[in-house]
C-alpha cells in the first residue's frame, strides 16, 4: 500500500483504504477502482491523498545516508547522535 497525492492518482488504481471526507463519512470505500470522473470528484472534495495498491520505490541507500548526514551535521549531544545511529541502522535494515 502506498500513500499518494490526489494529483498522482491515475484511472485503474485500486483504493486500499476508505476515503473519508472532513466529516468522517466514507466517500469511497476500499476496493474501488479509480476512474477519471472519480478522481475529478475527489479533487473537488478537497481530498489531498489516498492509499492505493502498489509498492513505493525507495531512493538509493547512499542518497538516504547522505541526507541523514546533512540533517545531523550540527548534532553534538549524545542523545541526538544516538538517534542518528539508530536511524542509520533502521535504514540499513530496510535495504536488506
């Protein structure tokens, strides 16, 4: 299951999680296949995202590690550095 922006929705995609409006009412049930008309209707209802069938492509591991290094470059305290180490370990597991 992947979460996509309504702008990336395409006819034929299968919805895997109920789409609800601001009042919490189900407007499209899980299992429904998207059509162009349905996508337009969801857009008009200000639905921002939806969950569809598929697998998200992961960026190259080296790119992810580079981003982590960039985000933690000013970190000096032990707790933040521990979080960085745990995060890198978790990312490493995702790529196995």
